[in-house]
């Protein structure tokens, strides 16, 4: 479906601006991709994946983190049981209320934190690493004890274009912004 001038049609309101070509003899230096807000200790753990990251390394790191969440959950439940048994003079209504609170917290991630993303591991990848992230998602989707969700998006990145002068020294540095596709896989225990 071409237009009259031979170009592909665009969505209404979407203007695509191409970046100017890189000057001859210039090199591009890529800056690290911004990771976004740093997760707190109680929220999801983030694992950034590159195209060269070994598959087995990623799956091992995810499984270790999920096992750590499971241990923390078991510890919080045993702590609750110990606290409940220590209060021998507690009324029946107080004991029932505490048990209900604990079961409600267990349904929100098992850690008693009441957070939506507690006990999750997020695997992130951009560009060529998206394939590796999808392979990790498929691996954990086949595991009977895991729930997997996918989120797609775009990340703004900045590149530096280094031009060379005639005598071989580094000349001007120009910054260029561009968008990259990204994929997040959220993995948690059932």
C-alpha cells in the first residue's frame, strides 16, 4: 500500500523525522541505557540482559531471586505464627483478625508487604537483547510454579557522535537522541 510518491503511508499525526547522516570519518559512542527508577528493597528485582548475556546465567539469577522471595515469605509466616502463639492472653476476635490479615497479605505476594510487585523479578532487554528476553520468558512460562507477563515499550537513549579532525585528533562531540524498543518480562511465583 504505497502512496503516490512511493513512500509508505503514516498514521495520522505521526511525523517521522530521520536523524541526519553521520559525517564521514566520525564515530558513534553509545551511552549506557538509563535504567529508570531504582527499585526499593521490597519491590521487584531488575535484571538487565544484553545480547551477549548467557541464557543459563539469566535463568539461574531469576530462579535464585524467586527462591529468596519464597524463603522470605516462609520466614514472615513463621514469625507471624510465633507472634500469635506468644500472645496467649489475646482475645479470640484479635486472633481471628490477625489470621485474616496474614492470609490477605499472603494473597498479595506472600511476603506480607501488600505490594503488587513484591516477589517479582523483572528481566529487561532492548534492541538485539529482546530475543534473549523472550527466550527467558518462554523458559519460565513452561515452569509450573511461575507466572509470566510481558510488557513492551520504548526507551530514549543518547549517542555521542565524535568527529575527527584532519590531524587525527578528536573534534566536536554531538549528542543524538533516538528511541529503542524494549521488552520487560515480569516473573513471579504462583
